[in-house]
């Protein structure tokens, strides 16, 4: 029996493959309902997306196009998330092309021993003309292994 090594984390500057995300009226309505929002801007055929709606982009990503940060999922934390919009928020019918890239990697000593690893991933969202519509910046954290020493 052959065992393969775990995938190596992608280095800073690595860019994933692009994928399309179609902004659908029903998905905006569902997201708004999950947020317990009755904001009329999130309803109807001209609805705009709530600011955090782009978190759903991963659901549209085909297998293999997203960045591999190389962290053990059992020790993975989502540390920080921010969104920047370069204009009005996307609306029903817009098609965005999402693409991730790793912009930073670093380590810090864990308070309980061992090293914590961090990866910062930026996802660019562009319209069909290639114009930047929004960016999402996420920080992923891998906690130190249980029983690790510094």
C-alpha cells in the first residue's frame, strides 16, 4: 500500500483558477432571510446583494479551482473577513468571475505551545468586462497541534 504525502501549501503569490458566480434573485432572498433582514433592497427583480453575500462564491467553485492553504481542517479557524466594493453592490443577473490568490503567510507562537500558521487569501470579483467589482480578504488560521511544544 502506498501512502501519499499531504498536499503542500501554496506559496504567497499563488493564484487559483477563475470561476463564475451568477447573482440569483432567490439566493439573495434566502441569504437575507438567513440574516433575518427584511431590507427591501434585498428583495425583488432588482435586488442588490447584502455585503457579506460573496461568502457564497465558494459554492459555485468547481473542484480544484480554489487555493490550497495546506492547513489541517481539524485545526482550521476562520480568523478575519473583510469585503471591499469598488462601486455599487452587484445585483440580480450580474455574473461575477471570482479568483483567489494568497497574499501572505506567517507563523506566531501559540499561547498553549507550538506554532500557529496563518494564510491571507484575497478573492477578486470581476464583471464580464474584467472590471474589479469587489474583493474579499480572509485570514485562515491553523491552530498548533495538540501537545506541540515551542
